[in-house]
C-alpha cells in the first residue's frame, strides 16, 4: 500500500486531520470515562492511572528517539532545537506527571481500552512529528525559522506553564481527600479547565514552530478532543456544585467559551 516513507507519512498526517472531525462529533455525545467522569459501569477493565499515563504517552519518547536519528537532519542543530519543546512536554507527561499522580491516586480507575487507544494515537503522532523535524523539514531554505520559533515557543512555553500549574492545583486538591472540590485561583477563576487551555496553547505554538501539516494535524486533533472534554468538565462542575460554582467561568477559553 505504501511505496515509500513519504507516502506513509502523508497518509498518517491526512488520517489524523480527517479523524479530528468524527472525534469532535463523538465527543459531543460521549465523554471518556476517566478522572471525574469515571464510572465502573462503563469503563471495563481498568489499570492504575499512573501506569496508564506512562504507558499511553510513552511512544512520544522512545519512538521519537528511534525515528529522529534516521532523518537526514539528524546532525542539524536546528532540528535538535525544534524537537526540544516537544520532548520537554512529554518528559513531563510520560515520567514526571505519573510520578506526581502516583503519590495521590490508589484506585484502578483508568480504562484500559482508552489507554490503548491513546497509545496508538501517540504512536502515529510521534512518528509524523519526529519524522517531519528530523527528515522532511528544510532548514536551509527556511528564512523565517527563528521568527516562527520565537513566537511559537512563547505560546508553547506559556501553555506548558499553565498546564503544569493547573495539574498541580488539581493534584493538590485531590491529596486533601474528601472528594472533589472547586478549584480556585489563577486561570481557574476564568475557565474550568485551564490545563486543557494550556495544552491547546502548546500545540498551537508547536504548529507555528514546525510550520507543517504534521504540526497542524496535531493541533486540530488536540482541539477536537480537548475542547468537548473541557465542556463536559464544566457541565460536571455545575451539576455537582450548583449555585456554589462560579457563574462567570467558561469551559476552556476565558470570556468566550
């Protein structure tokens, strides 16, 4: 079916872009049952959340390292600079976040089927992101590389800080025990899911930095997945806390949505 690596690369990029639309539609009617949306009835076989996160995010590290060294840009310093933000994010998500989660989570409440599905997505996505940066990007003729990298890195870095900070707030509330509480302070005063806002900012920045269809596909799919989940989170908070939940909060984009 695939006569060349380029055909495979283009097919995966196209596949992720196309799948963003049914994913967005499906997420309007179905919320993946993990975290606050977990129910033992719908979740099937489950594993511990720290193991689930480490497993499903792992291709973003090991596959990236395997693929990156095979590209024609492997010796180009710009390729190493460009892939670094991507790796920083996934070192946090694959290693640091599960370790933080491990000290606060004891229930086996992450559905195995969702972890496997996410693993497959990360396998495909890690391939196209690392393959673009290490092989298909043309750094010699890219006169606007540093301008795009600077703007994109500003977005990416800001988003990553928001994402890590919001995760810390939520993990801190969980460590207090006594069930779910209303998160407050910072961007939580404006949106119910600043962690998702931060991640959306990151991959918008990444799309700008790479200036590629691969980066755009990742950003579009991230929005298709996280925006509906942020809306579900917002509805969950409103239903659980009722009049106590701040009425001026939006789901994911301050003042807008």
